[in-house]
């Protein structure tokens, strides 16, 4: 059995079998005369299953020729140590094999205890799979990490006080799902975070349900002050800091259930500024057990631009009470009617005071033939 050291100078393989062109100075007269080396994997299965990680160009490798065989096989790759020069052959320095440098795929393999505590698979584009079991008084990293060349990352982290699954893009936007013992989040938390861009939730042909089962509150909070809305981002300058709920085709329902047995829930609308309700159609409020509107300070105004204001108590009274005056004014007529009586009570009563005109119609003449009528003062027609 022969074991030699060489450098890969060619990985072009039309047979697609993992063959490499290796320059081994002991048996190759020049870098242009390479020997074919067959790739060997630590695992292979049928059908077409296994692990394939063919070394890159310019990589120093060990190759082996078993006893009685004419073929050479890949045995392993060698990481150049600090201060070590390339293989001693002048013509190699003139070839494309000039990239010898002391490097491991991940410099943190040894940084916890000076013992290797990471398993790393990494390609030339920096796509990497890292299995870490680093433990020391200062570092606790027990995780599996899959990272793309641009920084997209999936992390399964079992480190103490972390215990989380994290999926992020290269900008830091992502989803975090925590375990039982996590800092700074509560246990078993799901966090979705966007560092800059928006979030979209799209359901094409079904429904979106959000449910809290035996938990706590559901909170929606917009803390935006508009500093990141961007110039020209919206034709409406005030379009930031709002919470908008819209149904394009049907209704929007807000329903409060029972807080406890025999105790109904409430719908609370609290506004620190102006409270406004707009409707392009008819507005309608219906309650089963009373409706109270209270203004602590200021006026309460009802105004209809075109139409009537109707107050109707079907089986009750309409009561208007004022600590001051009650003022009523009509552009044409002021009508009051009572099926039984119209009662007006006051120490003084004025009807069109100061502007009433005398009645100019003559008084009727009572004749002797006129029938007598009873009155409160006397009986008789004369």
C-alpha cells in the first residue's frame, strides 16, 4: 500500500464519478501530468444515497494505492499549518495552485477550550452546516446551525437560557420559537421580527384563525411615530401609527362574551383625542337593556344636514331635563300635541310676548232663541 501527498489541480470529470486530477511530486514529472484519483466517501448506500464532499481545487490531499491495485483513491484533505510551505516543486508555484494558507472552515472550532468542539461542513461559497457542543465557563453553545452564503440562517439552539429555534434572513428579520428556559422571553414564545420591511399574511382559499386557549390577553399595539415611514412611501402623510381593520366585501364584528357566570363582557372604546364614527350608509345602534351616553365636559350635539331628528319612546316617556334653559326654535312652526292634554307649568308664561296683535273678528251675537249652555258662572242664555 502506498500513501502519497499531492495537490488537486483538476476536478473536471465527464464520467461524473468523483474523479480528481492530482499532482503528486513523487510520481508526477510535472503539474501537467496528473494522476486520476477516485473519490472515497465515508458513507454510501443504495439507491443513490450517501455523502459526497469532493475537495476543491488547490487543496492538499492524501491519496492511497491499495496493494495489488492500479487505481489511486482519495484518503483525506490536509489543512496547511502556519508557516508550512506548499509542496516543494518549483513548477507548482507557477501553476494555479498558489492559494495555500493556514485556515479551518470555522475559527471557533477551538476557541472555547482549545479542544475541537464543533463539526463543520462548509463550501467555498460559505454555505455551512455547524454542529456545536462548545462548553466552558465563558461559552455555552449547544446548537445545530445551517447558514447560507449570504447569511440566511436556521438555528436549533439547546444552550442554557436560550433553548430556541430561530429562522432569519441576512437582514435579521425572522421567527423565534422558544423552549422551556429562555431569556429574555417567556417560555415557549413565538416571536416574529422584521428589522425594516413589512409583514404579509395571505390566505388564498381558506381562513385565518388566531386563538388563545386558557391564556392571557390578545394585544395589538402600534408605537410608530413616523420616523421610518419614508418620503413618498404613502400619498397620505398621516398614514403611520394607525391600526386599520377593513372588510372589503362583508361585515366587521366585535363581540364581547361573558366574563364570568352571570357577568357580561363589555366592549370598551377609549380615545385620548377625537372619537369619530363615519358611515357612508345608514347608521344603526341597537341594545337590549338600555343605552347611556355621558359627556363629562363640553357639548353634546346632534346635527342632521338633510332630514329629520326623531325621538320615539314606543312604550315610555321622552324626558328632557336641563340645569339651565331649554331652547326650542323652528324656522316655520312649533307644534305640540297631546292625545289627552298639553300641560305647561311655570310661574310666568309668555306667548309671543310684546308682539301679539288684537283679535279684530266681531264677537258672536247671542239671540233669545239660542239654546242655553251651562257654564261655571250661571245657567241661561240671557
